[in-house]
C-alpha cells in the first residue's frame, strides 16, 4: 500500500498534467520529492521505532501517508501536490523500514528471508503492477482526484489492523 500511494502520481500524470498545467519537469519533481523525503525519514523514524516501539511509529505514519494520499486528490496546484508528495515520502519511508523490522522480529530465522521477500514482492506487485491499472481506470472513469481517494482507502484499513494486531 505504501508503494501504491507513492507511485500513483506517476501513473496519474497524464490526467493531472493538463488540469494543473504541469510539464515534464514538474512531474519529475513530484516523484523526486517523495523519494528525497523517504530517504531522509526512513533512518530517523526507523531509529525512533527502535526506542519507542514499532507500533508507536507505524500507526501514525500509515495514517499520515493515507491522509496525504487522499488529500492529493484535492490539490489545485503544483505546489499543493508537491507538499503532499513530500508528506507521502516522509510517512512512507518509516512505514517500509518499520515493517521490515517487524517481519524480521516476528519471523523464525529459517523463514526470515522468505518473509521479507514476500513483503518486498507485495510492494512491487501492488505498487508497480496493480497501481497503474487501478489508478488509470478510476481516473479515466471518474477523474484523477477520485483515483487518489481510492488508493488511500486501503491505508485506513491497514492502520486499524496494525493498531489491533501489532504488539
């Protein structure tokens, strides 16, 4: 779901660009800003989760990621979308980092590599295979803003499930 929210802007670029009058450089910045904030936040919040607990960091970051993803559908300018994409990067980096730590901590040593492989593969399947189909179909039929709302919905469910099941 993290990669679904992170990558959606790229798949929706052909729909967003005409409405917000964006060129190729602005689309590139929308992707880059998420990556930059991801890279900065992952080690910081990963370390914080070592101190205060995985769930304490993960649940708020999943919620922030989801809210920023949904709010992207309401953006009326490049700068609004840019700040929201920065928030998605800020929240997404710790999610992936903390999830990897949780998988490692909760997997028997003989299954650790397989379990991490499943998580990484799921990120690729959802973010790189499912996301382009879902987002573009929703955008084509209902508009690009609605596509962001659809991609954000699973994050709410996951935040609740993490809150209930992660110790």
